[in-house]
């Protein structure tokens, strides 16, 4: 029987009040920067303007230590939608921040989203965006934590092969605990971009609660991006 982790590092709940002001200011700054980028480069997506959308299979088996978050601890096989992209949109082989967006179905209908970006896996580097020449040479993390019974939890995705990744979670700066594997579709005819947008603030997964300070930091830039692409740009994912 798996035990529920007690958490590592400081619980973000204790720091929320102090961080709200900084997060609000940071969110406005990011929102303004996204707006400038949208004006300079009109596109449906100011960031991650071009990418590849494909279907995949996510096999969740749960880590040997439970997080207390239902989605991380659950056992299931989900058909998911995945988009891989470059954040700035620089042409290959120029280094860029690579992103991986994942949309998974919810048990009662609807979906939840996750966003990963290339970083490191160390105690500090897991919170640091890191450019790479290809999306397969660097690990990816969610960069910002989720609130769970184990405390603040970060998620990571690491390529085992071009079309296969391992997903893990870590409480704060603690050790990574593998909880799922992701296998991506390999048919080039099915791998193309699509007008679908991913939003982990609006579409959380069960047990992965968004901290108020994270919402304040992310929402302004997401709102700017939504205005840039327009509501008509989004499509409903296939299931």
C-alpha cells in the first residue's frame, strides 16, 4: 500500500499572501510582453506560434509514494492530445525553448491541460527555462508548482525516445517520482498543427490545484493570447 508523501520544502500556502503582490506585478509584465510580441508578430499564438499536434496514449500507473492528488495517483490509460512547439518560433537549428502541451480527458467529461517547457531537473534548474537545439535533449517541467496534499508539486517529462516520454512528479525540490509513460503517435500524416489552445489555469486536472499566485502570474499573458487568436480559433479536441 502506497503512503502519502508529507511534502518537501515549504508549503506555498504559507507564502501566498506575500507573493500575491509580486505575482500580480509579474503577471502584468508578462501580459504586456505578450501583447508587444502579438503586435510585432500577428498570429493566433504570440508564443509557440507553430507546432505539431498529435494524439498519444498516456499510461498512468502511479508512483510508489502517493502524492494525494487524484490524477497523479490514479491508474488509467488515456487517449490524449499533445502539441510540441518552439516558444519563440526561431527556425531550426537555432536554440529555442521547447514546449510540450498535453490535454487529457476527465472522468466526468471535459478535459484538463498541462504545459511543459525545457528546463533542468536539479533543485534549482527545474524552475529555470533552458534553450535547446532539439526537443529531445533536455527534460521538461511545468516550471510552476501545483498545490497538492504533498505540498507544492512540480511535474516533469523526459524523453526515453523520440516518441516516448516518462512523466514524474516531485514535491518542492525533492526527488522525482515516475507516475506515467506517454507514447506519441508516429504517423506523419496525423502530425500537423491545429487551432487548439491549452490553458492549465482554466483546465486543471483532478487534485492539481492552481495556486492563487500562479493564477495571477499566468492569467494576464493567457488573456492577451486569447484576445490575439480570437475565440473562433479554438476547436474541440477529438476523443
